[in-house]
C-alpha cells in the first residue's frame, strides 16, 4: 500500500542545514496499523508530513497505492489527499462550526450534494460514537470527543490511508485508550491503513502490527511489534521497551531482593504468545521439590499475543532446580538464569 524509498528531508536555515529525515525505506502493507516511535526531534512529524506533502521532500519516493506522491502536480495532489487523511494532536477543528458542520466541511470541499452530505455525516457520527453531540461546538466537548470529531472528519471522503500525528498525546490515559480502540475498530471495519507517530510505547503496544523506531532522522530498528518488544536491538528501542516492561530501578531493587536469599537461583522467564500464564509456576512447584517465589513481573497484551517477563527465585536441591529449568525450557517460555545464589 505504501512504499517509502530513500526519503530525505533537509531544512535549510541561516544557522545551517538540518537533516530531519535521512534515507528512510519503509514498506507498509494494506490494512496494517504501522507505528513510528521516537523521542522529540527524531523526525517523526517531518516524516508524516512528507507522506501527504505538507512538507516537500528533498529527495526520495513516497508511493501510495501505486502513485508516487512526490511527483504529483498541485491538482493531482489535491485529489490524492482525499485518499490520505490526517488527524492531529491538537485536533485542528473549526471552532465556530458545530460537530456536524466540522464533519461536513471536507464533503463541502469535495462538492458532495447536501442530501448525501447529511447522510454521510450521520453515518460518521454514529461510527465514532458522537450521537447526541451533533450540535455541540468544539469548545463544549472533552478532548476525547474533539478527537472523535477529528477522526470523523478525516474519514468523510473514504480515505485509504489515515495519518495520525501524536493523536492521543494531549489526552489522559483512559481517553487515549478509548481513542486507540476506535482506531482499531475503524482499521478492522474499513480495512484502512493507519500510520501513527508517537513517543509512547503504550500506543505502539496496544494497537500496532509493526513499528519503526526513529532516532536522528533515521529508522534504527523496525519489525513486528512483538519481535521488537522481545528482542530490542538498539539502546533507544530498549529505553522505549522499558517504558512498559519496567526499568532499571526495578532491576536494582531486584538485586537487593536477590542479596537477601542465600541459596537457589534467580530466573528471568520470558513468556511469549497465548500460553502466557502463571499456571507454569504452580506446575513446577507441583512436579519438582522446589519452592518458587515470584519477585517481580510484568505480562502485557499486544495485537500479536501476550508477552512479558517474570523474575522468580527458585530454591531446592541443585538437581531439582536443574530439572525444573529443563522442564521450563521444554515449554514456549525462554529461561535465563540471572543469578546463581548458591
Ligand atoms: N521547518 C523547519 N525548519 C528547520 N528545522 C526543522 C523544521 N521542522 C523540523 N525541523 C527540525 O527537524 C528535526 C526533526 O523534527 P520533527 O519535528 O520532525 O521531530 P519529531 O520527532 O516530530 O519531534 P516532536 O515530537 O518534538 O515534534 C528537528 O531537529 C527539528 O528542529
């Protein structure tokens, strides 16, 4: 659906050139939710704005649905933009227009008849869950409701691609979740390809199929969300994964706990996929003469299944511990001995 090849953007300024995006190569299948994560200044906003040419690339190609967007004339670009909708962090609504009138606006521009417009606006209001708020003004809406208007407006002309520029960054965690659920719903119902940029790993974890990690204008790592979570390669990716999986402070606390044990082993168990549950722990305790104590853990859900880490202290004779470890290794859980206390 989308193929980005050798994309570069250099901003020229009096204090020198700034390379905001450098040699990007990304390909995104139709119907996918693709996340781009990076810290401030990594080049995410520039990238997303290059996709609909709100920014002109310095070089490279952006092919959307077999069409190289970078080569389109102004007229053709206007047409193409109907297929590439966008939602924004600060919603960009028209404050003097009601919900209904905001959503109707792109339809007016596309010269859709009044009767069809009204029908389409009704459908969209229902789709985004704003029934009953049609005649409110943006100032009378909560942040989440404003973003719902933004989404309805973006979908008005049946786009093929939805670009989301930090669409949940101004919202509280609960509202963020409800907007992310709505994006998944739209993705599934309409088969829309979604590209979102964010600095929050939670957003990637919750709804994305694939992720690209950006740093200093480049993509430093990309792949299936689950793979990237489980085996982050770059330091920046590890920092993002730590946002969700616990951080170094917890690891430090762990070494304190470990030092309180004078025998046994401390194991780190990596759970992947559907079988992720704690039955394994009770199973080990039943099968082998060992005591298992959970020290720390975090199991979380992604679009591609559950994954997470449990850190446990296991105590008993060294043969029993060895057998228990061997048993765990036979399951889909990866085991790592983080400290051998005995
Ligand atoms: N119009 C511009 N002129 C000059 N430099 C720019 C311009 N827009 C962005 N930049 C620079 O390009 C780099 C990437 O900026 P960009 O806004 O794309 O990053 P970002 O990852 O989206 O960060 P943020 O989340 O803070 O917006 C930064 O160094 C920024 O200062």
